[in-house]
């Protein structure tokens, strides 16, 4: 039985694969660009008009890049039997939502979506192994 634990944020996804007492660690990096739009340029007069920053354009671009990143992760884990998704922020829940919408067979294999801060490779391996040990021999 192939059990996979995924820790992901917008920059990368760490995959811990457990199969027949074998532990494999893999990292997938995202191609997500980080946008820090500056405010519009001020005019020469004190209270004159300023250029408008198009936040919606940046957010839409980020959404498409995240979708491509999620697709790459989903294609990597498509042969899993059981999955746990971990991560800080809301990227893990966005990934689970993407699985529910576009990868229904994978979404059914997800046993938990939990919050988890950044951790070392060994800490992540230990957390995933503990999760599957405590959840019973799934």
C-alpha cells in the first residue's frame, strides 16, 4: 500500500512516500512568481492623479500558476492509496479543493488536511509516519 504525505506552500511541495517500510522524500518546486506591486506613480502636483495598480491582474496570474503547480503535484501522486495533506496558510486547503473539483479519485483518498509549520526533512518524515501509524493500518 502506497501512503503519501504532502507538505506544501506556494513555493514547493515536499512529498513523503511510504511503501513497504520504505520511505522516499521528494520535492516539487513551483514556478509561481511573487508579485509585489508598487503603488502608482505620483503626479507632479501635490494632490494630482496617480496610476492605478491592477491587483486583479496579478491575482489572476497567481491563480493560474497555482493551478499548474497543483496539477503537477496531483500527477505525481496519482498512484497513491492514502494521502495526507499538510501545510501552513491556506495552500493546503486550496490544493484539497482543487482535488475535489478536478481529481475526484485522488480527493477520495485524502484522509486529512492539517496545518503544519515548516519543518526539516526528518521532522516531516516522522510526522507522516506517525500520522499513518496512529490512524490505524489504513
